[in-house]
C-alpha cells in the first residue's frame, strides 16, 4: 500500500487535517495516510525542516511526504514536488525540505502549476486542502511528476545554525525542545568527537556532568547530557523536564569546552 | 474502501477515541476511519455543526460521518441516522447535523433504537462506545437504515447567528477561532457582495483595511480581512494571531459599513 | 486486517509517533495502526496501565497492543511480549500490563532480546522507534513469540490503590481525571453494592446526592455521582467540569458512608 505522510502546523483543533485526508481519499481511497505531526508551532519552518529530516527515512520506499507549513500561502511562493531515489516530497518552496534533501539523491524537481489537479475554486488561505491534498492524491494514483508542472533547478534553503568555535570553547544552541522537555542542541556527534579529551558542558552557567549513556546514569531529578534520538547532543533531566529545570527556550545557548586535565566522559 | 469519519469532543488525552475505533474495527476490520477533530470544546454543539458543514463534502461518496458531541447522553434525546444522496450521518438529535443537512438532499432519517446493534450493557455515559461505534460499524458492513429503528420526520435544529443590519451598518460576530488565531465571522460572501461600493470594517473600534486577497497583502504583523476557507469573512494578522492581536473571543462583534466616498476594496 | 494499537506518553508535538508508524509500515505495509492515546502524562505508568485495561478488549482478536511509557529506557528494565488467549501485549516490564493481564489468560511471556529484530544502532533514548516498533511489525508479519527471546515467568506489577474501610466509612481516591473533568475514583461497582442501604458521598467535605443514572438527573451545573464507563464511581458536574468545580486532583480523597436512616439512592 502506498503511504502519504502529513507534517503541518494545522493543529488538531480545527477540521483542517481531516479535510485534507478526505480530499486525498476521494481521489485514492486505498492509500495509507500517516500523521508525522500537526503541532509544529504556527509558521515555524525550521521546526518542520528539522522534524522532517528526523522522520522521512523511517517510511517505506515510495512514500509521499507532504509538508505544509506555509506562511506565504496565497502569495508568490512556488509549490514544489521533489522525487528522490526513494521518496517524494511535496511542500511550499520555503526551505522546509532542505535539511532532508541534503541527505538524498534528487532525481527531479517540478514546480506544481497544473491546476487541473487542484480543487476549484482555489482558496487564498488553504492550499493544504485545495492544492497539496489533491496533488498528493493524484501522485499516489500514478500521475507522473512532469504532469504537475515544469522542472525547476533551484529551491529555497534553510540551515541548522552552526555552533561557534572560539579558542577551546564551542557555543551551541537549543534548536528543538521535545514533549518531555529534553533540550535538543545543534551539536552533533561528529562535533562531539572532536573533543578527544572529554568535554565540560555548561548550560545557563550550570555544569552538566559529561555524556551519559542513559537517563538513569544520574540520580532521579538530576540533569545529564546524552546523544538523543535525533543524533544531536541533548540536555535532559532523569524523570523530569530539562526545559522546566533550567527555564530555557529555543535559541538559548550551551557551552562546551575541553577539561583542563583528564576528561570526564562517562561512556 | 468504506470511510467512517469521527467528529467529537472526546479529546485525545483519554482512551475514548481509540476505544471507539476498536469497536468499529471489531465489527468491520477493513473500514477506513478518519478523524475530523476530537478537540471540539466540551459540549459545544455549534462548533460541531460548523466544522461538520465545513468538512463532510470533501469525503468520498458513501462516507459515514459520526458526530458525537452529546451533553444529553443517558437522558431522553434521540440518536439519529440520516441518509442523504451521497452520505450517511449518525449523531445525537441535538441540532449538530442541521448546518450540513441544509445543503443536502435527505433521503431518510431513522431514530436508532434497535439494541441488537448496541454493546451491552449500554453505559449511561459513553454512548460513543456502546451505541455510535457499533451502529457505524454495522452500517459500514451493509445493514440497512430501516434495521436500526423507525423513521422520523423532524430533527432538532441549530442556526448560524445572523448578522444584524441597521441603516448602512451591518453587525456580525465571531463564530469560530481557528488554530492560527484567525477570527471567523458569520458574514458570508453573499452578504459582502451587497456592499457594492466597498466596505469599511471595524473590529473592537479599530479599522481594518478593505478585503485582502492574501495574508501577505499587508505588512508582517498587520491585521487584514479576507474570505477564509470556510467561506466567511475572517479577520487575520499576517504572520501572527488575530485572536491575540485584538484580544477577542467567540461571540464578539464586528462592524461593516459602506464607505462615505469611493470604496477601499482591494481585490 | 491485523491491528496494532499504540498507547504512549510520546505526545503529538514531536515526530515520535509518526516515526514509530513508519517503522512498522516499512515491515508490514498493510497493518492497521490505531492510537489509543499518546497524551499519557510523561512517565505516568499507572495512567498507562489504567487506560490499557479500559481499552484492550474492545479490539479484534489478534490485536497487538504496544504500550510505551518507559522511564527506564536505556537502563536495565526488560522488554516483554505477552500472548494471551486473544491478544498480544508488548511493553517495558514496569507493571503497565498488570491491570489488563489480571483479566486475561496468559499463554506465554518472552523477554524481547533478539536484536536481529531491532533497528541498528539502537539508541539509548528511543526504544519506541528502535525496538518496540520493529518487534510489533515483525510480530504482525507472523514471526513467533519464541523468536524474540527467552520465556520468562514473572513480570512487574502495578495495583489500583484500594479504598480503605473504617467502621461504616469507606475512603477512596481519585485515580483518573478525564478530558471532561470527570473524577474517576477507585471505588468499583462491587464495592458500591456492599452499601445495601444506600450511600452518602462526601468529596472535599461537600455532600453529593446518591448515585445518578445520567448527568441530567441533576440540574445544570450541579454535581452528581455516577457509575462511569470505566466501571468505577465517578464524580461529575452536569454540563461542566467536576475537576474545576471541586478544585481536585489525582490522589485526592472521597468518602462514602451508609446513611443513618433510609437510603438516598436514586437509581
């Protein structure tokens, strides 16, 4: 069975997501539709790009990933449909595909313009229903990329903010806070491995002890650093929320430096 | 594949929605179940009626729409099953179907009373599980309307509150606030078109500039009026929440009048 | 069609639940996946056990119930897979199956250890994705229990706290508060029936009138006691939230005693 995933900021309060599914199923009744998340903060393009990168490759080959976080709806931004070796991606051309596509071999990109695939009249405010849903439906039914619009070469980009190196000190930042209050930073495993003699971590001036292998490496209610499931360094608290413990929010800073003597790395 | 949609105020915190799906799938394992929303404010019948109207016709012919917002559960209200030309609707008889049915050709209405289709014992508090779910399951399996109970002629009604006209001034109200903080009013396109010379809009005493064609017609963070995807005039803010910007809530007023000289309509 | 249910504390903000579904569908594309809830309070094992007990048996025979509320992820706790006469249960071995299993005939329990069924590398923080999802996928595909690991005899237990009897007075507590603010107590129907002469209920010192048959037995906005859909005594308010009305929370007390003269039981 063909799968379509949905990643949006439409929330689950209104009927928006249900209607999108209705439109798809009216075109292709036996497609499987999976929600990745609809609770992206309104218009937070980076969060969409970040969660898409952390999700898309867990799905079966041929999956159609539809991402609608679209502050430019009704204005001039393009809608793009991308085919890679294993997947399809459909989204506004505002950079939300760029973190995922960095890892993929792109085969073709088209600008979605053929309005024979759109619901009419196309509203000015809900392209999720009027364009994204029917295009995903027809794509899952077998229509070819070239039928949806002309090929394009360049698409918009978003980047993960890079940590700053200053002498022995590396300053990163919080790029995502998950449901448990874990603070996901922009410091990846490769960067961490450059600290060959271990690492001292400070967050809001408070030291965090080395890198733990599990939440339970420290006492209940104590903070720790761990390589999280996103592949980045996370700050967590065993049995509680690091977001509340440290009173931190997205973009706040985290500092790493090599210890003066031997390392304190635990695992 | 037959589709059943669910629109309820059961929320996603408890197991209520999952259990309803289990009961349906135990009767008809290959039916497709789609959530329209479960986050209707508790017992808000108008919100259910409004979102149903804005959703039902996007689904495939033959879809069974199940709506459970049911302050009268366990008391005397009927449960009704309605067949229209294209759809089935199952809900408590408390008016929540009336906005959708106004647009549909009704073929038959029955009062659901045949308890051979119910889970036993029927609880006093969760007819979603004990009556609505199994009835939807058996209906999707092919049982006929007449098997569920006797025909009825009249059902309860809910109306959209109508805007009030006073000289040149029209006073509407906010009937829905969506996840983005857009303020949906009860002023529809037809009413707007009666303002042939353009329209001056005031909300909480503050003027809003004409009718925009997209959110980006005004500067970032500025308010606008737009015909939204529900088909009604909406007040929005480009890139932000009009609900927060104006500090408004449901039932608050909006005023429209013809401009003294030439119109300010933009699009 | 085989059904897999998911009951977790992963929330719907991140991509966690979507990714779990992707992993399952990559292994078994035509399985049906149903959410019971993902909004269990973070790491609240009792809530998971309670909602599982109230849900599992509404699903078709052969359903695989996957429950991931897992404060011990990455540490020493086992992962168990249980086959009963009608269902499969997969969860961390931390007691969250024990309320459901009390009602079931257990056929076999294995400790899930065969990492050929795991996603590699197995993260330290997201066994939902790396272990629970693929194991559920392969189980739905037909792999046998014995392939996943060695048989075990004992698993961890959680209990519902028991009401305390003291002379004629029974003191119970609130064990769950639902989306409507209904206060679910630990007083079951059998216990209630021991009050043969009726029962006087006090909650936070305020009397509640007998046991009602429906919410509408009392005036709008008035409190009542009712046997809820979980099979326990619940305190509710007609048309409103008992949680707000009484300002109560989980673990707060409720007192029952026999009335001095004739009973006040209504139904």
